[in-house]
């Protein structure tokens, strides 16, 4: 593999220091996790809708509504997993102030 005029070995990526196999394993692991979260959220939403339809006798309305809620929740989970820095919580302590002195 050649990059910018220099030789790089076939099993080593220059930027991360990890082998291609490690990067592939990490990426496929993240993809499987995201797919599982998507399917699980959809099935849970459908299950809740099914149970409510059985209880209330409102077939198929609750199934349809909660199926859509499950799909939306699944997409939100995948989006959060793909962009963790966007959803990081800021520190609660202000950085410019010193902690209060105790006597």
C-alpha cells in the first residue's frame, strides 16, 4: 500500500497504529451493536403496541404507533452511538472558578 510517496506495510495503518484486522474488528463490532439496538428497539415498540392492542381492543392502532416509536428510538440510539461527542455531557463544575473554601 502506498500513501503520499512513502511505503506503509500492508498490515499497519499509519494514523492509528492499529492493524487493519483490529480496525476491521472494531468497526464490525460497532456495526453489529448498532444493528442490534435498532432491531431491539423496533421489536420492543411493536411488543408494547401488541400488548396494548390486546388489552384495549384497538387493533392495529397501538401496534402501528408503537412500532413507529420503536423505529424512531432505534434511529436515535444508532445516531447517538455513531456520534458520541455530540451527546457528551458537559462538566458540572465551572473551570474558571476555584472550589469554595471550607473551614
